[in-house]
C-alpha cells in the first residue's frame, strides 16, 4: 500500500478550486489499487468534505488531515482518528493580541466559522470556504469545545501579519505553532499538530512505512509534510522555500494537472 497526502488549494485543485477530470481519473486508479488518499489542508473538515463530494470521490480509502493536522478523519469510518485542540485560554490570549493590532482573527466550532464581525476578511474567506458564520465579540461565548485552530487574515499588508508574529513569539514558544498558508493567512494551531506530525501518525496507524508515503504541496504549511514523507513533491507554482524542501518539483502547475502527471511518472 502507498499513501498520497495532498494539499488542496494550489496543489490538487486547479485555479477554479476544482478537481479536473484528468486528476480524478488518476485518483480513481490510485485508489482502485488498494492505496490510500489523504486530503491534507488547512481547511476545516466540512470544507474538505465538500471538495470530496463535488469531485465525486466516493471510493473507500480516503481520509482528511484538516485544520493543518489538528484533525485526522477517516471517511470510511466517518470518525476522527486523531484530534489536537487549543485550550480556551489560548483562544482568549490570541483574540486579544489580534485586537490590539486591529487584525482580523477567527476561530471555529465543529460546523461554523466564528468572527467578531462580518468584515471584508470573513467575506473573502467564505467565498471559498462555505461554512456557516457565527458572530461573537468574545469567541468563548459561542465555543462549547476547544477549537482545532485560529486564523489571522490581512488581505492587503503582509507586514501586519509579521508584526503579529513578533507580538506573540515569546508567548507562543512551547504552546502553539503559527505558519503561513499563503501571504494573507496566518494559521495558529496546537504545538503537537501540523501536517508533518499528521503524516507520521497516519503512516504508523496503517502500518505503512514513510518510504511509501508521497506528500504534495505549494505553501509554507506544507513543508513539514513534504519533509516527513518518503517523497516530498512541490508544485511548479509553489513558493521557492517549498521547492527547496521537496525531493521533486512538478513540471506542470496545479492548473495543468501537475500532481497527477508527476505521480503517474513516479509510480510507473
């Protein structure tokens, strides 16, 4: 058995956020041979499920690494097999830190995204992530369970996100990880989460050596995953530092079925 861990946006999905017929044909063939497919994304689970359903991928052997490795979910069992959450005290601290810098920050219930206002950032986010919206000045007033992650967004000035990183750096040490999934999105999640840790967990869970694991991505939050897998694949459209961390760079980008073409070649 082999396992393919793949990021969604900028990797498996084209620029219209869809799985193309060519890529679906590869995935169908890959799964039919008894292999496993793991969608590995910063997205929440319900958003990953939507991608899976729209692509018509109903075969057994599909899992999700959601929220940057904070949740590993087995679609065959319809159940989580790993969960890593953030304590409520961390949520309060990070919400206050973002407010001091006048930055948008959001978190999540199991089914909805939570924001302090229906602002420009949340409207932009929900164009692609189709979750219900809960509004709350104090996130803890609507959270009944510890969340998997938080997300800070600035659509116009990346330096403001860097300032937030500096603001929380000392506090975050030993508590959380923070990493960019693109220039506008700063992901915040538990210190023992992350895509790389989730890759190692899934391989151990199924008794598959890391040498039989392939991981593909395009952004900073994919680097740990590429480094954990036996074969790390950076997309042609990936950031330079992601390409440096990979074993292979695809010839084609995500809009031209670059991952499917590369995997066919590697498995031939």
